[in-house]
C-alpha cells in the first residue's frame, strides 16, 4: 500500500492508493495517521464525515471526483485535522476481477486414440502440457473435428491434470462422417488447479472410429 502523508496548515492528507476504506477501518486509518505525527490518539474527540457541498476553508481541492474520495474531520485536543481517504463508508470492497484465458490444442491429420498437440505442434502426454502460472478453474472446453470412419459410438475429449483425467470434457458423436463439434461450460470452483499444475488433453474413441483435424480450446479462469 502506497501512502503519502503531509502536514501543512494543520491538515493531514492521507491517500491510500488502491485500498478501499470502510466504516470498520476508518478509525484505524485515523489512529495510524495521528500516531505517525506523534499526536495522542486518546485525545481524539470526534471523527465525522465532511460534506462535499460545504467544505471547510482549510481544504482547497479541485478536479477531484468525490465518488473516489471521502473526507473526515478529526477533532483532537485543540487542533482540527482532515483525513482524505480513497473510498469511504459508502464504498464496498471491490470484488476480484476474473480473467479468462484459452489453452489451444489440436491435431492435424487422421488419428485414433492419443494426446493432442500444443499450439506449437508439440505432442503432449500425461505429464507434458501447459503449466499453469496461477491458481484458477477450468470453466469451458470446445472441440471441432472431422469424423472419417463413422461408427456407433462417441469420441471423448478428456482433460488431464497432472497425469490424471478429470470429470469434465467433450463428447462427440461418431455416428456420421463429416464435421462434428461439442462445447461445455461450468462455473468457477468446480474443477480447480494450482500454479504449477500441468494441463493436457487426450482424444479417446470407440473401436474403429477414425477422425482428423482436431481443434480444441480450454477456457481457464483466474483471479
């Protein structure tokens, strides 16, 4: 947390960049500022929110969006101080922003059972795949492929995490030749991974099924 403090004309300015001050933390913020200025916190008589429409003459601010700042007047002993915080009582802590990314897998040409390749054409395996850099969840998977030899059954696109299959993937009918596709999504927190985990994809079909030109994308969601 970056803090900028200054004492001038009996005013203390405190900017907590990127930190939202809530009703429960405002007294702590005030106490910290006062203590840093070697003032006695026991002498604080009141802490009240300042009305933007009636700012004290000691405060001269321009071009500041009042929705981003909250001003508090602190009456302590014989001094009047003002604390400016980023946020305020009316603000809630911001939720973590989810980021969605995509892992690309594929296979060019005909295949039966086997692991797909990375976007760079590297063959994957149970212990060889994309290494996760952050904790997160697998929230989607889609596949497009061409069935070459139709059979009564299906082709399963199976996700592997650290060499073990997980219960989430695509199921594609192999009943007819030609382009086939499937896609599935799920909520965050259902299938999770940790930083350092390895993700790969395996295509598993019924006997005699042949397909080609597989394109698979996995959606991952991280904070």
